[in-house]
C-alpha cells in the first residue's frame, strides 16, 4: 500500500491567512472611510466658497446699481433703492435675507463707510462683511462711486 499524501495547507496556516486577510480588509475600509470624510469636507468647503462668491457678486451688483444705500443698525439691515427697484439685505444670526430670498450664510457687517469715513448708521458707499464663521479669514468688501444723484437726493430721503 502506497502512502499518497495530498498536498494541502494545515488548519493553523489557513487561520493565519484568514486573520491577515481580515486585517488588510479592515485597513482598506478604514482608509475608505477617511477618504469619504475628506471628500465630504472638500465638498462642504466648495459649497460654502461657491455660496460666498455668488453672494459677493450679487451684493456687488446691487451695490453698484442702486443710487440710495443706507444701513440701519437697529435692524442690522442694508436698504438699497434705485428708481426702478428696492433691495433689502437683512443680516440675521445664521442667515442673510435678500428681500424674500434666504441665503444660508453666517455673515456679519463689520465696517461701514461713507465718503471714506467710518460710520455706524445711515448712508453707505462701502462696507466690509465678515464671513469668518463660514471660512477662516474670509472678508467681503464692496464699494461704489458716488454720483451727483446721491448728493442731490441725500436730503430728500
């Protein structure tokens, strides 16, 4: 009788391979989770940056189309008026209202200017808005050139 031995792995060898496979798969899932978290952070920052950029563009456009711009400190709102349109920006704690549109950004008006002088209330021709609550060191600055209409209508409003 010949002794035919079948070549195979022993039970301890199979257990070691299974343990090593489980460790490698566990590490792969951990890396995948970290990558997913980083992608989510990048996506959130991109959305914030895009929203801030769109807000800044719209504010800049409104700021330069309107002939009468006034800031009301009591209501924390920016009132803009032209011959054909009126726009009101209301700065709340967690959002900004532009007329009836809600912009989900935490923005705070920092510094208001009129004719190069810092003011706290009244006519405005430049302003600085802090977006630090959204992105570190993010500031928005908008300004406009004063025209003769502003000075003629200044006492009329």
